[in-house]
C-alpha cells in the first residue's frame, strides 16, 4: 500500500508562486510514475504534469513554461513548482503515483487547495 500526502497549497495573488509537495510512504518502486492533476469546481480532473522514473517530464499546454515538476528520490517527495499563477489555476491539486510493475496499481493523495485571487 502507498500513502500520498500533499501540502503547500494556499491563497496567492495572480502572478505569484507556490510549491506543492507530495510525500510518499509505503511500498515504493523507483519505476513508478508520479503526476499532479487538478480539479476545479464543476470540471473534470485534468493532468497537469508528470515525471517518470528516469526523469522524463510532461506538462499540460496550459502550464508549460510556468510549472516545473521534480522529484527527490532520497526523500520520496515530488514537487510542483508553480510560477506566474493565474486565476484559472485555481483548483484542488492531487498527487498520483502509478505503476505497472510488479503489478498494476494507482494511488491518489487527498488533494490540496490552490486559490489564485486578488
């Protein structure tokens, strides 16, 4: 079993920055893929960014150039650095850890609220 705990959300003015953290515990594998998704009220949950075990990253077009995903393997923490925040970035941000080995598994955190408002 894997537990994911997000932190770092909050209220920020447009143009501001936040850094989200996702701390993982339990049975972890270096081959896992970790991602951040977000869900605004009344909307579907969308992928924001992902990072694979070999460091490959992928970003939604809406956040490219503003958000950066990174990982600290020693601490089992994945970060989402968010700069140039816009009101449309307001959502609950969720951490996700997926694996296909040794058997398929999919874990989600409880989410952290990010609100961008003046």
